[in-house]
């Protein structure tokens, strides 16, 4: 029970990596506020956690809207009285080289993937600062570290998350709040179903990955548990790449 008694807010917890992180946190003894804009996905995550006798609440809303982000944090405080861990995981993928990306798509991707990190952290930090301890974990991507074809807005949003993580680590670690990020490679979720369903694109990724495999949400969740537990008190501003070796070549 590495997170016994902790309270976590996980965005995008209605699917994929966010659901995997929320479930792992509950297994390690945390109470979790699940935040998502998808009611069916959120309800399914909540039902799975409750079936395993975990403690969770569901807060529906859009992480890119300030009022919704504040409501997610408020609901967590109202139900559990504190917030020890914030996982900024919600994200969307839109493809296109820069000249193919219209302004609306650019704004949408930057708002959902990056502005949400600002909004949720802005709402959660006053509580963490009051507690004198906290953890923020941002989910970036290997697409924030290297150039990937036709992913202009997505790469920009994820690269910015990596740098924002470093800035926040410098500002908040002296105040007891460690801030880290995970950069996943290809993980099997709804976001990547289109890539993985096509034999050619799946094979292209797998053949370039030294482990010759596709990651699962649990691969990210186990690292998230470490980075949000007291075991990682001396770890901050770190970008933990979990990609089967895709980017080490
Ligand atoms: N799957 C991968 O290969 C991969 C690789 C690198 C990084 N990531 C990142 O991991 C995170 C999770 O991705 P995933 O693969 O689990 O995707 P997913 O599509 O399975 O899950 C994303 C969840 O976020 C929610 N969401 C999206 N926009 C939202 C919004 N505006 N407000 C509230 N909730 C919102 C969705 O409803 C969904 O439940 C994302 O930030 C993604 O960029 C994924």
C-alpha cells in the first residue's frame, strides 16, 4: 500500500492510461477523484473501482475550461478534504503537419493538452501549498521529445508540457511539491486504436521498438505509482520515458 491514505485527482480517468493510473492508485490505498468529460467512460471507471471496493468519485467536465477545472479540484476537496496528488493526463491527438492544421484544431489541442495542465495545477496548488506537500504528475509523450511526422499541434503541446514540468519543479519543489512527467511511447488505448488496428502501421512501430512490443496502460500506471509515492521524494523535474526503447536509437 504505497499510497495509503493519499487523495489523488486523475484527469482523463475514463479511459486508457488515466483509468489504468486511477486503478493502480486505488490498489495502493489512495482515494481517487476521476475527472473526465465522457460520462460513459467515467462511469465505467468508477464502476470498476467500486467493484474492487475502492473509494472514488466521478467529476464530469472539460479540463480546458477554467470553471470545470476548478470544480474538479473543489469536488475532490469537498469529498476527501485534501488533494495530495494531481495527475494531468487528459489529452487528445489530432494529426497534421503545420500547414494542414487549422487554427481551430491548433487551439483545441493546445487547450486540452497544455492549458489544462495550467488550469488544474492553478486550482490544486493553493491546497498543496497549504498542506506543505504534494505531487503533480504530467503525462507528456515521446512526441514532446522528438519530431514525429504530421503531429504539429500535438508535438508542440507535449514539448511544452515537458518544459512546464521543469519550471514547476524548480518553483514548487522547495515548497514540498515535486513535479514530474512521464513521456509514453505507443500504448494500447482508444487514442491509438486506429494505428494498432492497421497491421502495417502497428508493424512499423513495433519493428522500430527494441522490445518489439506495444505498451499497456499498466506500464505507465506502475511508474505513476512510484512518482506519486514517498519513494520518489528526491525525484523532481524528471521526464521518465516509457517507450520500449523507441527513442533510444
Ligand atoms: N496512448 C498512447 O500511445 C500515448 C502515448 C503518449 C502519450 N499519451 C498521452 O496519454 C494521455 C492519455 O491518453 P490515452 O492514450 O489514455 O487516451 P484515451 O483517449 O484512451 O483517454 C483519454 C481520456 O481523456 C479524456 N479527455 C479528453 N479530452 C478531455 C477534456 N477536454 N476534458 C476532460 N477529459 C478529456 C477522454 O474522454 C478519455 O477518457 C494523453 O495525454 C495522451 O496524449 C498517450
